[in-house]
C-alpha cells in the first residue's frame, strides 16, 4: 500500500509548527482585542453566487468548487455536458465554493446581518482560505488570513489605530518593519494634474523605478505610455521630492493645491502621519507614493509593511475602501482594514529565530513509570500539579528507562519526576532538571512551588 | 438584489457567539495541554482516496467532494458522463474531499509522518468537519470536533487520564455529567457465553430495554433475534445485576470466569474504575453495559458522557481501538481517544446560562469623542492603557453623544472615559461606571489601577 499523502499545496502542521503558529495567531488576536475588535467566523463554504465575479476572471478559475451532493447531474442536459465550456458546466454542477479570502465573506456578512450590527463595526477574523493557485515555494492552496476591519466610520482615527496595531504586533514579535503609507487620492490628484486621470499606476511605477533606471529613462517610459511632455514636466517636483514626511507633504500640498482630490489626499495622509508621530511608534512610518496595490478597490490610505531584516516582500497590508458592500446591494459603506500574512510572518520568525523559548513547551514535567503501584502514586501527584496549572504527563507504559528517557528528550520536557519505592515511603518526589542534570528530593508543596 | 445568504446547514458566528465558542475551545485546549497533549492540524481537503470507504456506503455519499480545477472533463468519455452512476462519475470529477471527521485524517497523519513521531504520540485537534447530512435542528453541515488521542500505548492509564480530562473539563464548565463506561470485551464475552458471538448489539439493546419493556418482553425480543432459550437464561445474572460498580464487576467476573476475552474486559474495566475512584472525580462514573457505540471500531473501553441537567444526548464520547492505521497499511497501532461535542456543549452552557460573566467582554473602556483635539488626547491615554493590557476603544467619529452612548451600550462596555476641555487642562480623565452610573475623576495612574 502506498504511503498516504495530502493534496498538493496543502500542509499538515506538527505540534512544534502548531505551537509557533498559535504564538502568531494569539499575539495578533490579543492586540486586536486590546483595540476593541471583535472576532467573527464565517463558513468555509459560501454560495458560489457570493464568490463568483468578485476576484476577476482569473479569480473565478482559482475558486475551489464543491460538487453538489446527491444527484448532481439532475436537470443537466447531454448538450450541457458535452459543450466543453467547463466554467458554465461547473456552475451547474456546483452551488458552493470554498472562500477565497476573508473580505468578500465579511462584506456578505455585513449585508446579511445589517439589522443586528451596531456601526461602527470592528471585526477581526482569523480563518483559512483556499485558492487553486499553482503551488510553489511559499504559496499554498490553503493558508490563513488574519484580517481586521472597521466599517461604518469615515474617521481617520481608524487608520491611525490600525497602524498602531501593526506597530504593536511587530514589536511584540521582535520583527523590525518599515510601514509604508500612500493615499490613492494623491495618486489620483497627480494623474489629474498631468491631464491623464487613468494613469495612476504608471505614475506610481515611474516613481518606483527612479532609483533603478534614472530620471531620463523614467521620462522615456512615461512618454511611451502616452503621457505628454508637459504632463511629465509637471511631475518634476515629485521626482525631486526630498526631506522627511512633513516636508514631502508640503511639496505635495503645493503641487496639488488646485486639485480637490489631491488636496484631500495630502490632508488625510498628514493627519495620519502627524498622529502616529505624536504616539512614538517603535517602527518608522514612511510615505511611499509607489504603493499602488488594490487601486481598483482602495479609495484612501493604502498600507504596506515590510520586514527590514528578511527579504520576503509585504508581510501586512491594507487600506481604506468606500464601497465594501456595494456588490451585495448595500452601497456607501466605508471602511478600512488590514491583513497580516501569517505564513510569511512564520517564515520571518523562523529565519530570525525570534520565538520565545517557551513557545513549543507543552509539558512541564514527565513522571517516569516504574510499575503499577508507583504509577498510581504518580497519577495522584500529577493530578495535584495539574490542579495548580502545571502541565504533567505520566509515561503510560511500564517499560525500560532508556525508552522513557528518549521520549522525555523527544518532547523536550524540562523536568522529569521519579517516584519509586523510596519516594512512596518517604512521601517525597525526586525531580531532575533536564537542562542542568541537577536532581532534588521535594515534598509535594515544594514540587508545586518549583514547577509553578 | 436579494439579501445574500450562506449554504444551508452552515453558520456565521457573531462576536458574542465567538466569545462563547472560544471559551469552550480554550477550556478544552487548556485541559488537553495540562495532560501533555500536543496540537496538530490537518488540511480541510484530503485526497478522496483517503476518505472514501472509511465511513461506510452512507458516509461516502455524505462526503463533500471538491471539483478538480482546470479542465475537469479532460479524459472523461461521453459514456462515463451519460451512464448515470453519479458515484463513479464524482470520483472522476473530484480528487479531493472535505474532511468528514478528525479520526481518519489523524490516522493518515500518523502513517504519513510515522518516521518523525515519537511514540506514544499524544495529539489533540480542534477543527471543523463537513458532512452533507440533511440539516436539521442541532445538526449542521459544518461543525467543530475537539479530539484527543494517544496512540502507540496499550496502557490503561490513558483511559484513566482521558476520563480525568472529561471530569476536569465539565467541572470547569460547571456542567454536571454522568460518565458511562463499558468495555467491548465484556459484551464479546457475554456473546461468547450464550454461544452467539455476533450478537453483542442485541445483548446491549436488551439490557437497555429492560427498564422500559420488562424482562419478559426483553426475553421475547432476544428469542426473535435467534438466541436460544439456554443462551437467554445464561444472561439472567446480567439482567438481575445490582450494587455499585465494584459489586457489578464481581458479578461479571463470576459469570465470565471461563471466557478469556470477557475476563480481560472485566479486569480492564476494574482497573479504570478503581483508579478513577482513588482520584476523587467531581462527576460519577458508571458502568453501562448498554453502551454499544462504534463496536466495529472500538476494541476495549467505550465512553459516553451525558449532561445531567439537560436532555441532549451524548456530549462527549470515545474509546480504545486496536487498529487505527490498518486502513493505511500500518497495522497493530493501538490507541484511545475522546471527542468533545462543542456544539452540544454550547447548547448546554446556553440553556443553563453557565458562561462566566466576562466571557463576551472585549472592550473595558470606551473613550467618548468630543472633537479632534480631545480625540488626540484620548489616543494617547488609550495607548497607555493598552500598554498595560487594558482593552480600550475610542469612538472614531465626532458625533452626537446619544449615538456614542448607544454604541457603548451595544458593545456592553463596562466603563466610558470622557476627555473634554477641562480634562485636557487638568490632566485628569472622567470615568463613568456604566453599571452603577458612578462618575469619578482619575489621574492616568489611577485610571490604570481602576481598570486593571
């Protein structure tokens, strides 16, 4: 019989991996709670009608679809089966699909439960998502997202607090990060300024390439993309922008003084940056006009977080959107959110070896099993320890000491307890510190104190 | 546009529901850890070949199957499409399915990772499973299981500790339960005794019906099922069994003295019962020969736990098995496990109103927003509180007091903080206790102490 396996792009998580992952999830969860976010969960399966068309044509193909149960061929004609249009046939064979992200299910949730929700609604959600992407290093078909969003509030305080959350989470992890912020309205203002309102991405890309290919080449590329020489000239203050965040904002404010959208963007960004400066974050916040992710979705601030000490790309991102729920017939609901990339954070913590030493520790003490009478005594002592919150195991089988010690080493237990004939008579327990090798005789009370 | 919905039999969990569910999961998780169980997770999707044939013919139909991505019709002939055998066609269209329980994925995990695992392996797993059952009250198509198993150890200490876990978990919940224990070997011994080794279930059912339909009717039913009058007569000591656990075990021991299997079953049960009695559990443990669940699977002790104060059926169950991994080509691995039914426990806790009062509490204090300058001050004070582990929210929008207070009530926050002109000047914060209505002026340090 072949060794069983799991679908490609999916993973088993071993006890050690789970401990590390729980450390990540618990840290994020705890910080979300400190800021008053409430957890929700949505089902793994959504109606396909909820998911289809929300992620572009490519996204539709990457949805995992769940075959209808029972007679899934019922009502499907021979022609439909034969015409080869698998997309259309899939929609007939499958009514449900696995969620692709947490944003669309959240939008669906908000609309479905609108009458029960108090706005502003601050929710977080930590659940797996599934994508039929081609698996490759660091890209999985099942992975967790850790999202927090506030909907029903336009206030920029939300942006400020989300960046505080980012700063707090990565400070707790010990990961040094750079927080990049942009505002779509500034990109829109610049595109208006040069008379090409659709060319936001080209502008962001041009600024991004400045250091790599130089001003002349950037200008040439912009010209190729159809922007007029006069337009390109108007961007010169941006290409030459200098100074700290505040000085850069001054330059932008001057340049965009006559564009309502652009001006608004500068004001928003200034409020967020100024507020964050007054709060003394541990990590630096930098204006980054090259940030152009999700421009078809984000309408205000856009965030991206990168680790400083590991090359791995974005490990957290987010932004402000004005129309989360419009796709489900509830227009005009503004919100802002962030999403931590748990799998990449896991890789960064591993590479930098930043897990607290007790992350993978489960059992504090293992009782060696010398025989039935001794084990009965171990059971009582272990029960007492557990009542004091100390995690304890008894080696269940009466077997060679060597085998029991090799188990102790494998689970990495810091102490072993020995109860033999002598200990039963004296009422003491022999405790061995597995790190120092030191051995001591302790009364039950001393044992509790030692292991607490 | 229609209000969006979710597939039938699935659920959204609101913040309040999540708080309660997390309380359940965290309690179980914590107790599992105290006993040295390590968490693992397996993917939602397994290869269909891993799942098919493991749950009987009915189970195969209840598996949710995931349509192959890409051209799922490739290689499927017109005949296969047309022949109407949906089961066979489904297997061609789908390579993957959603896990149906946690046991088969665990068995697959153990075999796949056998070289990395140290035996005995104590694992717990808390994850959703999916079944295409007809949804009805209390039965869902997506629900969580909370399993713990020890494999690679024959020791009955494992049975003892699992029952301690059950006792501890329900004690922490405040749910009074009855723990029922049986042993398959005793049922097998009784069936041997009467000369009908296959009639274990009939015997268990007969004992179960004794109180309801009386001895004569039970005898009649046993006769109808083909058991001889002599056989039925031999069961009389069991029908007349009396006394406490120990006395009942004596009766069984006498009756089964000449049957190796039955004798072994009595000894096993006696060890477990005696050990548990010496450990002074909070809940009672009762021998229950009518327990006949999973007889095609369990080989030793069988457990079932029922709430005493709510009629809801079994809320936890488990048992000893000798061949978990045989289906994947690794025979002879013995283990024992339990599974908490989180959804039923949720219902019991709700009905008895047993949640600790702070279960659904997320935010400790809400800062009322009086304006931009005041909010900037709130931001600093809230940040300070959060650094001390106190969860704090600032109402993000500058809006009417009434609206802010209605938000405070909706999220059930116990305190609100007010920072206006006066407070900015004095450096104090006005804090209002939402329960008593009491209002006080506190320095930042006093505020921390009050809310900690």
